């Protein structure tokens, strides 16, 4: 028996790992994840410059918009200093850089000059180019602006003629925003903020109150110190990155397990469909028994997934080991806290158990589906409802990012199909031991039941040639019998 399972597993495993597509996917996956993380920054840096104008007879709103654009550039520069906190060193170094930046702005320096003063050790910091540029109005009425807004005519700028993206026209009723683009909200957000500042200054001025009082209120507002109880009363109670790291790791592991399971079970689906369509089942079943064939296929793809995890883990450890020496102390501390949380048995062991049971559960389902189908199109008929259902855990992961003790997470983690991905999200909150034990027991029982049912379906498809229509007909007869 063991030799038959071993031979099937070795045949399938070598068939997968010797294919060039396997290694291509192995290398491309981390690259795609890296590119996906860089896309938002790339998209932000590639935003085109959009020119807009203001028609304001009084001039108050125009002045408020000019001031808002200047403040926006100051905020962008200050965010660069704050975002580069890890590169600057400790929190004290970052706070000192922010103080230097604020002092330079108060002294009248431009944002670029203040940035150089605040972080001279990071000359590569550059304020993003302006994405919205205010130009003089080419006409004083909407009718006069119409050809510019439609693109028939261009406005003259320092960089040459450009299309007019939007126009803000101040009327007695308020400020009208005119643009042919109905999706970009950047200028509208600036206009709302400028209008709010203009109204605030006017009301405070009429009341004889200085606007600076708001800054005094913010300066006098006490800091909110986040703390938690420790087992030792003398221990520091301030919340640190080590306290938050388990939550970050649990979310990452849940998403990683979901991605890995559904990456490797597709091997089972595609391989089974290919063997059915090429009539290879008949040859295989003359050499090994059906249970041995199923076990060998599941073990083969499990070995493929372990190969993927090993290569990605070793690659991640190697990249971290090389890169951590170039990081300042704060960044090294962050990497160490996350690594310690990932190696915590209270998180790692449930994650491994969840992966194994989740793989067996979904692997057997996909094997059963593949045994009934001759083509990918037929498989999609059965897979589509399942895949829609399995998007639910991804939505729950988003909930867990903000509230890992959410009742919906606690309830859905009892659903066996979702337990492999959701149970791990609750581990940092220290749920009751009986609850975790019960969920694991339920997951084990469900996995056994699904394996038994998948074996029967696999026998019907592989041995007796049953197809999708047979399965759908059986389902309809079952539903009709239930109604009767």
C-alpha cells in the first residue's frame, strides 16, 4: 500500500516540479507581490499635471485657494520627513527633524529648503511634483471658459499651452465646480478646505478672536498614551510594536494560507481533468487501488506546496538577513518583533494545522470536481459558486485588521470551510482553549467527511465515467426528493 502511494506521489510531484512553468511561477510570484506593493506609489508619481482656474470677483476665495495650495505642499514635505522616520533612526531623531522642519517653515523657508534643513542626511527625499496648478482665468464667464473646458482651446502657462482641467466660479450662491472629468476629486477637496478656512477666518475675525487660538488649543491638547496591563506590575505598560506584531502576523498568515492553498489545489484540478480527458485513469487504476491513487495525488501536491513554502521562506530569510544590517535600530527592532511573533508556537502551530487541514479539505473537493470534468469549461460550472463562497474569508480578513474580536469573525470561524483561514486571525486575542480545540475537532471531522464524499465522487468520475450533468442531475433529484 505505502509503495503504491509513494509511486503515485513521486510521479505527480516530479511531473509538477520538473515543468518550467512551476519554477517560473515560483520566481514570478514574489516579484508580482513586490510590484503590487509598489503600484500605489508608482500610480501616485505618474499622476498628470492638471491645470485649473478660479473666477472670483471678490478675490477672497482665490486667496484662500492659493494659501491652501501652499499649505498642501508644506504638508507633503512634512509627511516625507515623518514617513522617513525609520531611515532617520530613532523616534527622537524623527521628532528632532520635524522640529527643524517646522522652525524652517516659520522662518520663511520654502518647503524644499525646509526639507533639506530637516533631513540633510537624506538628500534623495524630494517633494512630489505638483499635480494641480492654478492658472489665470482665460475668460471671466462660463461661456468664455466653455471652449477651454471642452479642450477646443488651451490655456497659456509657463510650460506652454495646456488643456484646462477645471474651473471654480464664485457666485452669490456659493462656489461652482466645472469639469468634464467627474471622477477626480482632488481639486474639489482643495476647494472645500479653502472655503472652510475662509469662512473660519471671517467668523473669527468678526468675533474679534485670533485664528491662532486653534493652534494654541492643539498645542495644549494632552497626548493620548496607549498602555496595557502587564503580568508584572513593575513592567512598562506602554503599548509597543511587540504587542501589535501578532495581529499583523496573523493577518499576513491568513492571507498567505488562502493564497497558497488555492494556488496548489489548482494543480490537482488541472491534472485530474487532463488525466480524465486523456483516458489515463484506466491505466493508473490497473496498477494501483483508487484510495492509494487519491492519497498519492494529495501527498504529491502537498509536497509541491511545501517546496514553494521552503523556497519562499529561505528566500525571505536571506533577503531579510542581508537587508537588516543596513536598517537603523528602529527598523531592526520592527523586523525582530514580527519575526518573533511569526515563530510564536501559539500562532505558528495553529497556522500549520490550518494549512494541512485546509489543503486536504479543498484538495479533495477540487479532485472530485476534476474527476467529473473533461474540460476547464465544465469545471467552471461547478467551481464558480464555490469560489464566490470562498471570497468571504478575504472580506473577513479586512474586518480583522480593525477589530480581531469582531463577533462576525467569531461566528464564521465555526464554519468548517472558513475555519482554516479565520481561526488564525483570532489567536492574538487569546480565545478560550476549549473554543480552539472544538474548532480544530470540527475541522478534522469535516475534513474526514469531505474526503469520504470526494472519494465516492472520484470513483464515480474516474471509474464509471460520470460527468457534470450526472452530478447536477443527482443534485436536482436530491432537492426534488427533499421538497417531496
